[in-house]
C-alpha cells in the first residue's frame, strides 16, 4: 500500500514536470515568432529608407544639372553684355563729338557767306560787323556747351590757370605778380582747364 502511494507520488511529480515543460515550450514559441517578425520589419524599413534616399539623390542630381545650365546661360549673357558695352563705348568715343561738329557747321556757313560778301563789297564796316556777328555766335555756342574764357586782364598770376611765357618789369609796384598782357587766351570746359592762358607777368 505504501509502495503504491509512493509510486503515485512519483507519477504526479513526473506529470507536473512534463506540464511545466509544455508551458515553457509554449511561452518560448511566441518569442521566436516576435523576433522573426521584428527582423522582417527591419529589413522592410531599411528598403524603404534606401528607396527614399535614392529618390532624394536623383532629385539633387536634377537640381545640380539645372543650376549648371543656368550658370552657363548666365555667363553667356554676361559675355554678350560685356561685348555690347565695349562696342557702345567704342562708338561713343569715336562719334562723341558728332553733335558738337554739327553745331559748328552753321558757323562755317556764316564764314563762307562773309567771305563771299567781302569779295563783292568794299564796305569794310559792314564786313567788320558781319565778322563780329559770326564771332559772337560761335562764342555763345561754346559758352552754352560749358566752354569759358579764363580771365587774365589785371588778374593775379595763378599756375592753376596761367602759363607765364615771360616776365616783364612792372612800371607800377601794384602790377608785380599780376598778369599785364595776354599772349594766348586760355579756356575751361565745365571748370576744367583745357588750355592754359599764356601770359606776361609783372615783376
């Protein structure tokens, strides 16, 4: 009887151990399944990330290519602008005095008419008056275009405007260092000296 109880007790221990092993086996199976699913999900995520990066790379390549084309186009436009500017500058230098020359032509016409009148008339007063009109007309044109005569008579000698061709003993002490005669008139263009006045200075 005691042996039977001992046998039943041993059988119960075996059954409990077997049951425990089954439970542990069941608990381990889902863990393996979860790990497998995690690995598969990671691979899919990496594939998606690679595809996204590849798409971004292609977009960047297209952007860079467009920027390079735009740069080359801009350089070509700038080169054309530079050439056009140089050409216009050259033409301006070459023909910049065109308007000035056109304005002088009427003065030439007046001189020609005056010379023709001298040949046909002995009236010197009329000839003198005609020459005076032409002179005043031409001088007025120069003044309108910024050309002015440099004052010399009684002016203090100024190296900024005058060129002394000779020194002359002054009869009056007040004339020392002053212009006492003008050999050639000087002119300024918009306040810039274009020809110095050649003068005689008292000493």
